[in-house]
């Protein structure tokens, strides 16, 4: 009786699929595997949903499934229903059981998620696949973001040929002007004065560029300089804001420098 009922209900589900196909409207473009659909069916049934309602839900969930796929799913549903009733012969099929879908347990809320998920559907936490016992654990080879400039970091600016004597710069909330002082025009000198490095002959403007801290990054903005500003050989447009990274080459006119982020360690105790 159960088998005939399931056949009839699954045919009903197939008719729903055909109606959806004929209407030209697809309610879901996601493709599900037989194992995923079976898992959803068993979940629905365990929540007290009748077989016909669960089958109709699967038809709406995966309207584009092929006839072969629906036939295979129907076989596994019948087998599951028979095993659930405890009838003899339920395990007599020669067809091997489908592999158990892999899941990832969220380390934050313990919710079960599909193995291909990146974030927990329940709490949004980043998911981490826990390797089986005895398997080789994947090492974390993620390198630190070279654009990250921490609270304890100091910016070092080394002029080419002067690598052993870099300029130490503490970057706070205020912007810092990169340029050169000019004895013929007294005034406030730039925060980073490149005049001692033959800056005038190398085309550095008095107010050439500006360094600015933005959250945990450092930005560089050309101030409309005559001879332009370059990051790793790429010219930046006037007043264009660019994030600089540890190890970048910054060139002001023809004066080349190398930037480094020096991270100090505080001694505790």
C-alpha cells in the first residue's frame, strides 16, 4: 500500500514539474543532487509533513530534474519509508545505499551546514571543515595582508641608495605631506621632507603627495604634482586615493623610495 501511494504521489510531483516546465517559469535555478533531495524529504517527514506534501515540496524545490533523477529519488524514498515502518525486506535491494551527505558543524552555534558552504546559514560564522580522525590536517598558510597597518606599526620610507637609514614616520589621524622644503620660500616644511635627497633636481614638488591613515590602512594621494607619483611603476592620477602595501615602491618624480611597515612589539610586565 505504501509503495503504491508513493508511486502515485511521486507521479503527482512529476505533473507539477511538467506544469512548471510548460509555463516557462522556473522557481529555482539551483540544481540539487539525489542525496540532497532525499535528505530534505526525510527532514520534512521527520517534522510530521505527509508524504504527498513532502514530495510536492521537492518538485517545487527542483523543478528541472530529469525523469531518471526523479525515478532514482523515488526508489530511495520508498526504501526509506519501508525502513521507517520496519518492514522486512527493506534492505533487500542490491543497489548500494547513497553516500551520507557531508556536513560541516558550525563551531559557533553547532548548526549543520552543507559541506560546500562557506558561512553558517544560522549565525553567519565562517565555516571550517574538521578533518576526519587520523587524516592529515591542512595547515593554515594564509599570509598576513600586506595592506594591514596596525596600531603599533611605524611606516619606514627608505630612499633608494639609503636603505640603511630610512625615514621613520608615525602615522596618526592627521595627514602627512610628502614633498621638499625650499629655502627661497620660507614656510611650514612638509611632514616628510625629501630635500636632503636631491629632491628638487629629481622633480619632487614642494607639496607632492599626502599620506593618510584610513582605518587599518595607509593611503597615498598625489597632490597634482608636476612630475607625478608612481606606485610600483604605475602612475596614479592627481588626487586619486590609493592604498599602499608593505614593500611597495613609491616614486615621487624620479626619486624612488621603498615603504615598509615596521610592527613594534610591546614588552608586557
